[in-house]
């Protein structure tokens, strides 16, 4: 997601293509003409329409088989190499993620849905990345969900201490492997405060693993999202898990626990920022990601 509300998408093909490329750029990646045709603002296009729009637009180009803005041509090779590596590097983590989500929803019955987001969903995953998860939870359980994801994530990462890391995924004891990207309470979705194209795109590219009904309910309750990406109505979920046969009772997790969970989660989050104090690039990346989540960030910046 990114900051800003850009209004309803234009029906002009060239404008739709240009705005979609800009949206992808804000997220740090680009896609092939055929993939862009599937993801285009305002609905799917043909690959031929994409190529025509690029050829007619002096601000766009195709480089390394990616549709990019001309002022980012220098980054096309790096983006393409990351995209090519995605298939091999993400394959080993898909099974880990599904296993983690299965454990997560069994012990946390207040979690209504889980989707894979971030680089794993966008097609640019590399071994040093973590797996970002978007969650919808019962009201009064956002911070509790954050703590449970991170605690279970730490346990889940212990056998993978030799995993490659970078400045964002390196942390004491075990690397960051599974992390909460966006956590929304159910009431926050009725309606969403943000229904801009970036929020719609976040929902479009995130891969549902659990609770597809809750995700589709968000779309039903926020029809403006379909103005940006009507593809949302037709989404599939090939990784979707069946509902667990047994889940812990919700009575074990009253909403009153959310307040102490907030203090615990915020303390842990601030500690991690402190460990990055000499890594300005990592801090800048964290600040950018937080800016894309507003107004849904869990903690205020120091």
C-alpha cells in the first residue's frame, strides 16, 4: 500500500496502464506485459493492449521484459533477476508458511483470515526475506494477534537459524521468518477508512491461506475497491486451507488481554528499531512500510 488517495481510475487504457506501472513502482517492483494485463487498474486487458499503450506513451518502456517508467530503466535488470529467482527461492517457503498459518489459526481462534503479502505475493521473494502476512481479526484483538504471530514466528524460526538474512530480517535468537504486515479488526473493514487503489491492490495481490469468506466480506462491504480492481470479485485461492477441526476456545482470549499485549508488542517493536539504529537503510525501509499502512499502523513511531 502507499500513501495517497488518487481517485477513481480512468477508462482510458493508456492512463490505466501508466497508473498501474506507477503503483507497482511505489511497491518497488515491475511485471511483464502479460502479468500487467492481468493486474491492470480498471480490469484485465490483453497483452496486445498493454504493448500498444507502452509504445504510445513516452514515459513507459519495456526493458528486461518488464514494463517500467523510463526514469527507472536502470533498475530493470535487478528487478528482473529478483523476479527470476522468485520461483526457486519461494518454493521452499510456501510449505513452511502454510504449516505456520495452520498452527497460528489453531491456537488463535480470534484470527478470521490470513493472507500471504509482501514479496512472496508480488513475485520478488528472495531467501533473505521474511514472509509477510495480512490478518483480519475479531474486534479488540489486534495487538494480541501481533504478539501471537511474533511469538509463534520466533518458535517457528528456531530450526532455521542458518537462513540468509538482511538488515530487516536479522534479529537476536532467530531470524525473522514470519511477520505480521497488516492487521485489521473486523469493524475496521465495515467500511474501510481507505478504499483507494493502493488498498485495493493490496487485497488483490495478497494470497489467501485461511478465511476466504472474511476477505470477500471486506470486498462486499467496500464496493469502491471494485471500481479500482474488478478482478477482486473473481479471485481464486489455490493455497486455501480447510478450517481446522479443532481450535482453542475464544474464551481463553478475552479482549482485555489486548491492552497488555499492546505494551508487550510495542516494547518488542521499539527494541527491534533500536537494534537497527546504525542501519539507516533498514530504518528508512521500515518508515516507508509504516507510511503505507496508515491509518492502520499498530504503534506510533518514536
